[in-house]
C-alpha cells in the first residue's frame, strides 16, 4: 500500500494525515508536533477550525523541511466572494508561504464563484493543488462542465459504515482523488462486533482496521486524535493487508451512517 498518491496535476500527497478539527488553538501546536515526530507529514486544517496558527507553529518549529510537509486548509462558505483575501489570511495565520491543498469546504450557494478564484490562485502558482469537500456526483458534474481545472481532491465523509461506492467509482473515473474524513466514525462504531473480530484476526486495533479499509480502497485518510498514543496507533496501518473476503465484509457494514447533522 502506498504512502503517497500522485494527484491529477502530478503533486504527491501523503495518503495518511492528521485531522485537527476540534483541537483547541492553544493545544494544536503541541498535538501537531507529536504527529510530525511520529512520522506524519500531512495535516488537515481549515479556517473554520480556528487552529491554523497552531498548525503553522508546529510546522515551523519542526526539523522537517516545509516542502516535505503537506498542509491542507479550506475556504469557509461565508468567504466565497472574498476567496483571495481568505486564502491570504489563512496563509498569515499559518505563517507559511503557501498551502499544498486548498479546498472549498462545502458546496453552499455561490461556490462556483469561489472556484473561479481558486483556479486563478492555482494558475498563479500560489497553491500546489485545489479541490473540493462534501461534493456529491451532481455537484462534481456541474463543476467539471464549467471548470478549466479538474479538482485534485474531493474530501468527504467515508467509513465502512458510510461506504460511498458510486462516488468513489465516479471520482476514480474522473481522476479526482477521494479523501476520507471521519474515517473512525468519530469513535462511534469502534466497538462494532465485526470491526472487533477483524482487529483480533489481524492483530490490529479497531481504529487501525477502519483506517486501513479506507486506504485499501485507494483513499487518502485523515483520522483526528489529540492523544499521543492514539496518534502513533493511527499511523501504524501500512504493515498488513486485509484479504478480499474481509474487505467485502467491511464493505457490507454500510448503513449510510453519518457522524454529523449534515
Ligand atoms: N471537510 C469536512 O467537512 C470535514 C468534516 C469533518 C472532519 N473533517 C476532517 O477529518 C478529520 C477527522 O474526522 P473527525 O475528527 O470528524 O473524526 P474521526 O477521525 O473519525 O474520529 C476522531 C475521534 O476518534 C477518537 N480517536 C482517534 N483515534 C482513536 C483510536 N485509535 N482509538 C479510539 N478513539 C480514537 C478521537 O479522540 P482523541 O482525539 O481523544 O484520540 C476523536 O474523538 C477532522 O479532524 C478534520 O480534519 C473534515
């Protein structure tokens, strides 16, 4: 299983990253530093998470060169008419010269206007890659019709309990990498008997089984943890393979389970 995926514009993106939603700004630098020390080189933040500053502090204080760390941030829906300014402000908070990936956070009204600005920023070389989040097939079809650039990534909720098979096939066909958020169902399904049984079978933890399942389906995966032991645990997912029969069992757990109210 690959630790990097090549996006449709040739940029290499680590397939495992740390999500930092709901980590307080005051704790973020410490948590991200733990992750970087544990071997993570990809962090997923957003303007709306309120912790870009902490992410940037950890990146800057790390011994790892900036170009070896992949940073994603996102454009919030109230900034769709000010996307250029919003990006500049995100970079100011990060204290970094560029983001590796900038995403439209949600397909709220006027997202097309925002996408045009992201295209411009990308064409000016100010972002390594641009993409979207929470886009379904219908919205991607609209985007692909009017856009000069195919989004590099679509970040969506994805787990064995929310297995979005058609969207996965569609994105694969169009060359859009799919990225799994809430891959651990925010810990709500870690005690499911099938997950527990497979954890025992593969001598892994329930969280590792769920992360690996998404990776084995070819996704980029961004589990969140602010616990140093669980950060390490969630990264030890590249040393085993789930056999086809067990992948099918995990696939069959789908119940369109969403963690959020959306
Ligand atoms: N684009 C979007 O709209 C969107 C929406 C939601 C999330 N996201 C991104 O995706 C990331 C991950 O999603 P998420 O935060 O919703 O949920 P998640 O990664 O599925 O689950 C996080 C929860 O699981 C716990 N956890 C982590 N590792 C564990 C382990 N090994 N064993 C047991 N419990 C564990 C965490 O607690 P501890 O921290 O205490 O370990 C936390 O409560 C976010 O941080 C964010 O970056 C994006």
